[in-house]
């Protein structure tokens, strides 16, 4: 089944404790992206990647890092999480047309 | 800067009704427009993709139209069912995005279909 998977689905952590949210797709898509969804603000892009080793900032990249060492994986790294990064995070992938989203990761930073 | 607006923000209808959800965007230079469904606490499920050269797309009871010149899209749901209850999101991808396929999303329409 073609899909985008994310782990973990739910995470509660404390300020400053480094964490990684994984994203993997099995559709051989070159393009992958991360969004965060917040009430009243909608979905905003954090980072995107056009291919292996090619990444760039989206609209709200502060406090986040990404890497793209393999085509199928695009992890989101929060090196020192803060409470304002409490949000619902989505990973997406695309071949250039339709975009497919993962199930989301709900992150709470205390 | 592209802005996407969805009206109404919430809609409640009885089962069996046909309904229309509206989406408007400020910059008509789009590559495509995509409609998604989001269930509470769940991810985004792609419903329909309309390329900029297309006028409409259909999937089952869903029909999406696109009028690029006026910056509008509608999602028509026929014979609504309680299982259609969800938030519906409209998103546009700009033509000018280059290598970034970033979608600009509306805030969504929360649909409730009552049995």
C-alpha cells in the first residue's frame, strides 16, 4: 500500500530534550516536506526536500532541522524543543502532482 | 502572497442533502488545487486534485470545480452521509514555487452530517 508513515504518532516531552520525528514514504517520491498545523493558523510549511541531500527552508524553519540521506526518509529534528513547538506535525511527499500526507505526529512540549 | 479562504467555516446538514463547500484564492497563477479531508486527530486524506488546465474532477459522490480566473473552487458532495463528517481543506500550489511544491492551505470547513 502506497503510504507516508510517521513515528511516533504522539509524543510528550520536556523543554530542551532533543527529539526526532521520523517520516518514510514507499512511493519513490523525490519531493518531501514537513508542515505544522496550529489552531487559527492552519498548516504551515517547515522544510522541504527536492531529493537526497537537497533540503531548504519553508515558512517557519526556526528551531527545526531536517536531513535527507535516503530518498524514502525525511526526519524532522528538534534539537532543543520549546513549548511554542507544541503542534500537530505532518510529513508529505509528492512526485510533482498530488501530495500525500502522513497520519500526523502530535507533539506536546512541557 | 497567496491567501486561501474557505467559506463557511462550519456547516451542519441533515443526511441526504447535497452540499457545496467554497474555496477562494487570491493569486490565480496556480499549478494545481487539491481538496483534502481531515478527521479529528487524523491525517489529511487527498480527495481530488485539479490541475490548472482542468475545470473539474469527479470521484464518486464528490465533484470539484476550478475557475482559475475568478480564483474559486467548489467541492460538491452529493447525497451526504454521516460518514462525510470531517474538516475539508482546500490547498493550492503556486506556479511560481520552483522546486518547492509548497501548498497554501485554507483554514477548512468543518462539516457535520446529522443522521
